[in-house]
């Protein structure tokens, strides 16, 4: 009597294959989530750079030495609201002021740009 061998996969082989596929899908999901987070952070940096450059250009275009101190304002760019903190500090030369523009979104630091503004 000859025995016929059944062709196909055993339950253990199927479970191992499902486990491998699940691990591969989980790794792909984590990678795509990291890409999404990185794209969001990149967009925030670009918008923060625009806000900071606009604020510093506005100070330079005022053609007067800014007062020493700090102030905070909202900066809306592309449907996002960023918090702009401008800090004006004296320098050893009284004809110049250091201006720092720091931007945050929802309490998270994004970017800081600095410049020196002189007396015109």
C-alpha cells in the first residue's frame, strides 16, 4: 500500500509566514509615520523661517534703532499659527542692537534667527 503525501502547508508554516508578514507591515507603518512626522517638522521650519525673516526685515525697514526688550506676537503662515518672540538686546557699541527672533508652535521650539541692527 502506498501512501499519498498531501501537498500544502502545515499550520505552523502558515503561522510563521503570517508572523513575518505582520512584522514587515509594522516596520513599514513605522517608517511611513516617521516620514510624515519629518515632513511636518520640515514644513514648520520653512514657515518659521518666513516669519522670522519677515519680522527682522520689518525691523530693518523701520530705519530706527529698536527699543531694548521682548515682545511676543502670533505669526500666521499657511493656516498655521506660530508664536514669534522678538528679543532686542544692547551691544557693547551703543549704535547697534542685537535682535533675536525665536519661533515656537504649540510650545515646541522650531527656529531662532538673529541679526544686528544699526543706527541709520
